[in-house]
C-alpha cells in the first residue's frame, strides 16, 4: 500500500494495541478507520510490554507507516483498569501507565478494558462488518447490548447521551444460570457436582463448552467419551463427525440465546444485541442454524418485544481496534476543545519564524511534558535558544513561560492542575525524580484533604482537649513526628510523654488511666512492640487515638482513627510521604486545640511556655 496517498492524521499515526494473556496485537491508524502494519506478537517472547511495543514500532512495516511520528496511543487490556498500575492477567506484564507514556515519549497514552473498547466499536461498524441472525430492526439512538464468549463471558451495553455513547461496566456474565428445558437441567446438575454456583459464564465460555460436552456425554451413557478441547468440540460439530459435539454446540447456542435475550430485556436494547468474543464468530453457519434466535425470543408475554430486536454477530477483522480508536479520538477531541491555547499555536505556527516553529512543534507534540520543565530544558528539547522560547510565548499572546505554563495547565485539566501518583523507577532521570517525588507529595496532600474524615478529626481534638495526660507512642520514621507533636502539646499546656525506647513506652502506657489518651502513630499499624504498648494502654482504660492505615491491627484497637493510606512504590519513597501526611494530620489536631483553647468559653488553657518563670531575655531568644 502507498501510505503517501492516505489522508493522514495531522499529528502522525496513532498506535493501537490489544493485549491479552497470550498475544499482543498492534496496528497503526493513519486516518479515521484506516489501519496499517498490523502485527501479532507472542507475549511470552518479551519480558515487558514496553519491549513488545518498541519491537513493533521498530519493525519495517511500522516504520514504513510512520511509526517514528507516533505521539498518541491507546491500549486495550483483558482485565479491569483501575488506577495507574496495570497487571495483565495470565502473564507477568505489569506497568505504570504514566511511566510507560514517558518512556515512549508519547503525548497521550490511554489504557482501557478490551470489552469496553469492543462496546465502543459497535456504532462504528459497517454493514459488512456484522452478520444479522434472525429478524428485527434496530432503532436509531437506542441502547445497544453486547455479549461475548471466549475465555469468559463479557456483558456490556452502550447508552446514547448528548450525541455520544457511554459504555457500561458490567459483570453480567456471572449472573446465575437458569435452565429452560430438561437437557439444560441435566447439564446444571452435572455442573453442580464441580462447583457450588453455576453462572452463565460457567457454560458460555471455552471451558463451558467443554463442560456441556462432558455433561451430554454422560447423559447419553458414553462412559468412554474422549476428552476434547473447546476448539475440538467446535471443529467436530462443524464436520459432523461427532454427534455429542453437535449436540453440545446446539445446547451452547440455545443457552446463549436465552442469556442474550435476558441482556436485551434488562438493558432495553432496542438498538440491537451484538455478539463478539472468540467462539460464536467461528461457528459460522452452525450458529445461524442453531436454536439461538428462537431461544432469544422465547420470553413468554414479551416474545413480540424481543422479536423487534435484531441480533448481530461481529465479523470485523479488528473490532477492538475500532473501539479503541473511537475512545482515543474522543479523548483527543475533548483535550483539544478544553485547550484552546494549543489551537492558537496551530493557527499561529505558519506565521512564526523557523526557530519559533520548532518550539511550537515540540509543544504540540509534548504539551504535558512542558509543564514540569524549566525554560533551559524546554529550549534544549526544542533545539533552540532560551530567548527564542520567550519570543514564542509573546507570539501566541502570553507574557512569558510561567504565564504560558499556567494557561496550558489550566486548559489541559479543565481549570485545575491535576496531580496523580507516579511510580518512581530506578531508571528515572533527576528531572523525572524531582517531578515525581514533589508531585507525589502534592498528590498525597490533595488526597488527604479530599478523604479526611472530619468527624474523626473533631473527635480526636475533643479527646486531646479533655485528656489529663497524653502518651505518644511511635517507632521508626514516625518517632520524629511524635516528638514534634509533643512540643506542640507542651506549648499548649497539655501534659505529655514521648519515650523512644519500646520497653519504656509499654511501661508508661501501663500507668495510664481512663482520663488519659494514648496518641499512637504508625505507618503500617502492625509493629509488634507498638501494638503491645497500645494494648497495655487500652487495658488501663485509656482512650486510643491512632494515626495509621485503615484495616490494620492498630486501627482495630483505636477509639478514634485518623486513617492514612498511601500507594506503594517500586522505590521505598512511601515512608517520606506518609511522614509528611502524619505531620499534617497532627498539625490539624494542634491547630484545632489552639483554636478551641483561644475562645473565651474554653477557659483559656495557658500555653506551657507562658506559665514558666523564664527571664524576658531568654524568652525572646527562644
């Protein structure tokens, strides 16, 4: 193919990937719906996803299609996607999305669930990319249902809203299986001998087809039944060489029809039900002749309702890529609509000097990368001088680099600079290290603000204000935090102890009374000596105020818990971040005490330092 004749995306080809447990599929999208250089790589041949991606991008076919210009990418994976770190099921690949984006030098990298991507492909499928089974006519702009059988049973749907589609996350494949005839009751009874709960997925999957085959073999009295895989059952049914295989596929398709009909009724899928996955599309004419459509409509009083809903088998060669492309395109459209300053750069670029155009090209390729770089690094990355960067800023109507960064950050994040936790890697440069560590501290602070349990904070302040004595218990990196808090308490006139030796902590905790408070500070909440001291305080009737991880052993001993939870890192940067959060929480407690003690109704607890007979000269020096 002559790629020069293709109406390409102006910012280069887009990388699309579909990553499973066995294979990694890649393709470049040159323009909407125009795919080039497809490739299937075995996951077992690569130690990590980034190595597989680089191998593909360096291939002759990908290079010919413009792989060197890729700056936007989207990856579909066969498991749920929650947060930055993704672990691919059924292989050893694990990666940080943000770290992968930075390593590849991409502006955009999205990671989505593969079934969500398949769902998003449905509105974009052409008539020759689907095969209708049975009757019915799809209603425009109505809900669409999706069901796919492969390793498992996926269920999803698309909801139209304001000219866009929203994919539903669902675990509908795990709904309980309900038999509709004696044959299926016998299959269910057979399955119950192997598992306590039989969901639809237990039968409508590769292993499910194998189970149906075994169950029907036993039902037919075949004691010498040959063990077959799902693909073998399918192939023998297609060539009609095995009666039990033929019946197994027939039973599978009947059950599939019932479950698909349930999905259609649940969603009100008048836009149609689409069937994907690795099993049904390979059945070919066998599926069209099966009881699928009859069972789909067999819903008693709602049979006429189901008869209106069309059912389609997806026959497109790259359906997941179509959906992944749609998700990426929508993301880029949204970013661009929210970042008019980037459109201003595109419009002004033709009138810029050659040097300023270099800056413009680099900014358009890496808008987010610019936000964390000083002007010297921006100039170096763009291959120009620092004065050129300043001239570029003035050309687009901003006063300087700082003003440009603020406007760009606001535009890219909808008015607020969004911070998320990024994993620190041993391979990080000093620039990356500074950006990640400081960004992680800021991210953790914002998360603490948003997740803080204000009721627990109020209860903690009340405990400390009414305490006869406060015993501070801590170990390791939390000890310096405890010592800092003791100084605050003493300055507020609150009697407190803070021993560094674990034995002394336990002995002192055993002398507390019900009028006292043990303020326990721990990152993990599992330190044995700290738990012993806390239990000693609790045995004496003292109140326990804990600053620790929720769900920990220490948290379970607390009367009041101020929870601190944080993401683990590849490098052990967590203690430093947690220590910062501990200091902030204790500052909140101290500020609450100082505020309440300064009110007239509080009785005006006198700070300890003001109560001491210290000469004025020494007081001023301190």
